[in-house]
């Protein structure tokens, strides 16, 4: 697939999702970049700002098989992965796959489930496979998890452990719409009805091809120097609990490659790294002090300000 073929398609996806999630083009572009980089996306925000709607719109625009899993305090791992049931006629156990077997999974309000259930997603997100009752089963291609979570101060939530957070390539926040976008939302058609009518802007084969193409986007040695400088700076910072890991560095590079590809370039520039670093590093950086600790997003923005481009 050449540039002339994929660029209009991926831009149509972003534009179409933007007709549903008004005034949030940057967040929509980040979500698509996360998908192209073969990562997983965490959306953290208050209820009612469009987190679930964004996932639905992306699935429809890309023609992906879509399952929504509503996380609750009584949800069990087998409710996600599936279970074997004895077939009386065949005199054997038959596996009934759970909702994890889809191309795009919406893990809605993931932090309302217990840590045991949250961890059921770990192998799936990392290995694109699940092991159930001793058998390993591959998940569909592509496989993309969009998880939503409410702020941790709300009643009935369980904080995601750092090992789970690290499985998400990006974390974004949608925030409230501006006045113009909110007025269009209030006076326009109901968003769920609009989603039902969305056409697929590209097929699954095209999406998988783009994901493979991301890996070939060129990263110059000087750009790798910049990424290493960013990582090293977090490891030296006395006010952080820990620095960014090599996995975070790889996530940063892969996300920057996808961002550059969306912009029609076959090489990464420092601006690509800067555009996606807050969403990649924000949930991985934590301040030492608990009282009045600087949020991760602000820590990431400070990092960009303190590390010069080589």
C-alpha cells in the first residue's frame, strides 16, 4: 500500500470520528496513532465526556469486530476470557470464548473491577493470546484494547497497579468540550444514532498493513539520542519515584513513528516525540511527595521543557 492509498483513508477515519467526538481532534489522532503502533489505550476522565463513544466510533470507522466489557466489582476473569462447558451429547468439554476474542475491546470502567479481574487482561494485552485451562489461544488480528476509567477518587474504584498501567502505550483525557463544540453537541443529532450510520473508511487488511508500515518509519541516531536523554533525565530526577523504563522508550519511539506516518512522513522528527510524550509518559511518571504531587501529565510537560533537542 503506497502513501497515496493509505493517507486519505486514515485521515477519513480521523475526520469521521471527529464528527462524533467534537472538538477533540488531537485526542482522536492520538488514539489512532496508538492503534497503528500496536499499543493499547487508556482513557481516564469523568463520566459523560465521550470515552465509550470514542471507542464505538473508532471500531465502526475501521470496520473492526467490537466487544464491550462492562467492568464491575463482581466481574470474574472467566467472564472476560471464556469458559469450558461440558457437552452432554459429545461427552466432552467445549470451550466458549469470552468477549476478549474481538479485534477491538472496550474495557469500560476498568478500575471498578477487582485487581484479580483487571489482571486477566495482562497476558492478552502483552502477548495477544490467552491461556485458559492449560491451552493457549491466539486473539484476533489486529487486537486493540481501549480501557476507560473514572478518576480514582470516585467511590467504588480500584487503582490500576503499575504493571497494568504499563501495558497501555498511551493514556489520554478527553475533557469537557469547548462552548462551540458543546453547543453543536446539544443541538445536533444523538451521537449513538450517528455511530450506527458510520461507514468503514478502510478494511482490516489495510489497517494491518499500516501497522506493519509503522515499523519501517526511519528514526535517525540523533533522534534516538533525544529519546535516551529524555529517559535518562527521568532516572536522575530526585522528585520522581522511578524513571521511565526501556519499555516506555520503545513505546515513545513506536508512538512517534505512528504519528509521523499519519502526517505523511517516512521519518521521525523531534516534534513527533514531543507530540506524543505526554500521553506515553504521563501515566508512568509519579512524584515522590504524596501531598500536592504534580500530576503525571504536568511531569511529562516539564520533562519536555527541561530536556533540549540535541
